[in-house]
């Protein structure tokens, strides 16, 4: 019988060695192979296979994302043509997609192997940007270059002109992405159980000034007008076009393009509600720590101590 293959997607810069070691040790005891992309071969022990990124996506039964939301989004994008479960292990600062803390990982791996989990389906945006198709699980944004004026773009929905925007940035988001750039720009929070597309201008100067919530069946076209400043196009926070001065973006919605592993959906939602409430507090992390009861502060401090060698 073929051995199960789990894939690893690692945060590009943060040290994930302790978490990788936990996964590799667990795999050695459970007749499971582990693989990572070739570019991360130097960051894993010799027992972890290194394969090309495209081959990794095709061969694995599931991916383990080690990082924050950005790493998780990259893992989901890599599987968009053949969605498979993605388990998120937290190595970031404030992740909304990632559920598992490092100390919970051994139990989470057991449950993943036994298929004792639920799957949360995520939709994505499929965008035609200058002839290239790209996907985004959070958002696509047109962003002005500092000192160069404003993003000025017209909006058409299903081929009918709707109006125009003149703003610092224009964000098109999924329900999942409504807690990210769109939220920071003043957009609404949209339940991940909802099927919708949100279009939100950031710092609007003229034209449409509020968020629009559109049906997933409606096709969106954003076209730069002749008086627009050069803009960058971002996909899930990654720049894919710089200094564009003309052209259009066609955006459509794809259901169930990503599968996120959920072990305790209720606790996950409660954590996210707390994280959202913290976003609106004008306090630094150390100041927030001082608001905790003494016993909880001590517990948090113990968790942050490096493990004994």
C-alpha cells in the first residue's frame, strides 16, 4: 500500500525548524512521508523529501501550512486546480485562517490522519489581469503609487456601467478577505458562510464612496480611466503588476476552490471574534498583555519561553 504523503508550505522567512521537527518525528511513527518544495530543502531534515512545487501539489493528500495567513493563502492558491485539505499551524502574529497552535500539533496530526475533522470550503476570485489569469482567496487590489495621484477606475457589472471610483486603493474581496484589506478600508465584515463579492474604495475622493456587495454570479470589470495615476495590482497582498496606466481587470467568483481543515470550528470562531475586537483597540501588544489577569499573563510567558535543549 502506498504511503501517505503530506506536503509542507513554510513561512518564507521565519524559523519553522521546531514545528518541522515535530511533523517529521510524527511522520516517522505513522507510515507517512513528508515533502517540501525544492526551494525550502535547506530548511528541513534529510527525512523530508524535496520536490518541485507543481509536483508537490499533485502528489500530496494534504498540505500543512506553517506560518500566518499569508502562508495559508499561498498554500490554498497552490492547490486551486485540485483542492485538497490544508491544515494551518500558527507561526504568525494575527492569523484569521490558521487554527492550530504549535503545542496542539501532535493531536492535530493524529486527527488529520484519522480524517477526524471538518472541511471549511473557501471561494476565490479569478481575475484576468492583462491577459493572465490569477486567483486570490482574500482580495485583489488596485493601489496608487505614493505621490502619483489617485486610482481612477470605472466599474461595470455584467457589462453594464455602474459608476467610477477615485481613491487611494480599490479592493475586491471574498467573504474571507472581508477581514483583511477591505475591512481596513472601512468595508463590512461578511460571514464566511456567505457567497458574495465586496468592492471597497480606500480613502475615496470622488465617485462611488461606499462598499458594494455583489452576487457571486455577477461579473465585475474594473477599467482604468485615462486620468488615472499609475497603479499597482496586488493579489492577496502580493504585487503582480507595477505602474499600470491602462487596462482592465475582469473578476469572477469560484466556489469551493480551497479546503481548510477545521478541528474545532466553534473555538476557532470564538478566537477570531476576539482577534477582531483587538484590531480596534489602539494599544500595542505589550499594553494588551498588561490587561490580562496575572495568572493568564504568567501562562502566556511560560508558553513563550524557548523549549529546553
